C-alpha cells in the first residue's frame, strides 16, 4: 500500500542513460517551473525497485499525474 501525497504530484519514471528521458526531462522541468504547487518526483529505473513495480511500469519514460 502506498501513502497518499499531500499535494498534486507528477511521478516521472525514467532512466539516467535514456536520451529521450534526458531531453524530455528538461521540458518537464520548464513546464513545472510555472506550477510550484505540483510536487515532481523522479523515480530512477532499476531492477527490483518497489515503486515502479507497484505501478506496473514497463516502459521508460512514464509520467503519472
């Protein structure tokens, strides 16, 4: 079971070695700069990580708002 976040949030599941993730990460950061109330949580790809598994993430980059 996951705890609820106290605010609106964007979960970004990505990988540091992914060119698409890096490029789009800049766009996401710029967009979120104008919305300081949105909490941005970046989750790194990795085998056995509980959070991506709990959302059944199979493709990187995945955004959940």
